[in-house]
């Protein structure tokens, strides 16, 4: 080791970006939305937030997650990403909000890793967000994943097809939209 070697800074490699999880098989269709996570399905009225339970942002359902990856419930364009939430416009025109947790906007992105960005086209079952459920809990927030049809008024009905309080698998059809 020479005298000047002591002054050379070690070149450190950038940490590798986290690998994107594999897509899952999804039962979505033009007017059927799939569960974005596996877990216990609940009625929108049971979401512990008055904006969602009052269906202010649209009808749908929510799921208490048991995993840490949130998948696209429909095929379509990503219209907005907010760390804790993703907005989509399905290929058939259904506008969908996938929102992780209650009041998680307060976390300012901590505990969330996004795999999509505005303008991306996703297929139902593509991974969109990785969530750190323990960090959400440590921040004092419920971690239910809300699936809301934000343009509900444009449809004759938006119906939860999964049985309330039943276990659903990510990719299973849970909401039906009728013209």
C-alpha cells in the first residue's frame, strides 16, 4: 500500500434496487375488479375511515392484507401514484383507486415502495406497491387496502361480489361494475 493509497476513497457500489415481484394470475375482466392483496374482505361501510366508509370516493370494498405486495386490480393506465395509493383508469373506462391504509398520507411515502409510475400501462395482477405493514402499524395506522371505483356515478351498479369477512386471494374477482 503506497502513501497516496490512504487518501483514495473507496468506490462504493450503489445499493441494488429492490427486485420487482412477479405478476400474479388475475380474474379481472372489463367490468370485474380483482383483489389487490390476499386477506379478509370487508364491506366499504366497515373501513375505519368516514371518507371511505361513506363511499365519498366511490363504491367497492377493502381487504385486511396478509401479504406485503399490492397488485393491479384491473388492466389499464396508471393515472396517479401517491406512495400509499395508485389511481388507475381501466381499459374499459372504470376509474379505480387502490389506497393502502387509513391516514397513511401522513407517512409521506415511508413504508411504501412503488413499482409503477403515472402513464404506465399495467395488466391486472402486475405488482404496484410493496408495503411495510409493521411500519404502518408503528405509525398507528390501520393497513386495510381499499379498492374504490371513483367514477361510480357513471355506472348502474358497483357491487362487492366477495363475501364479507371471507378470505380472498389476490387476483380473485371481488367487485363487479355494471353499465
